[in-house]
């Protein structure tokens, strides 16, 4: 029948799903080509180091001198701690069209 409506049983209620509403960094890790932003909700966002020249040209040890501020919304490197002077908003790498890749 063309007008027949099919119904499906809902296995899990809406409350069983996790829908992130805020992206807050917990920590950063790096490899030779990417910075990985580990979010408090369990996601990991990869950002190519080539997008951030100061990090791409930095030594691995200097990259590790990052700090997290604004309750996880800001990643920054203080020039008093090393050669990197950078402030990055986590939301920048989650914005539509930014091209960031979710790896987890």
C-alpha cells in the first residue's frame, strides 16, 4: 500500500545519547604532522601543524609547553616559557568549514 505508515520501535531513549554542547580541551598531544586536541567529552580533534606555523617550526619540547585556559576553551603558549607566543581558541578548530578532522 502506498499510504501505509510504518512505525519502528525506539530502542534507546533520547536521554541515552551523548550530544556535545561545549568543546573544552583536556590536554594536547602532538606527532610530526598534527596537534591533537583531547576534549573533555572524549573526542579528539586533529589539527595539521602546517595550519599553525609557530607550532610547525617549534621543537617537540617547546610544543609541550602549552597551557589551557578559560575552562578549556583557550590553548596558549606563554613567550616567557619558551619561543612560542600563540593563543588558539578550541572552537576555531570545530567551526563549520574549518577542515579539522575528528579522529575519534
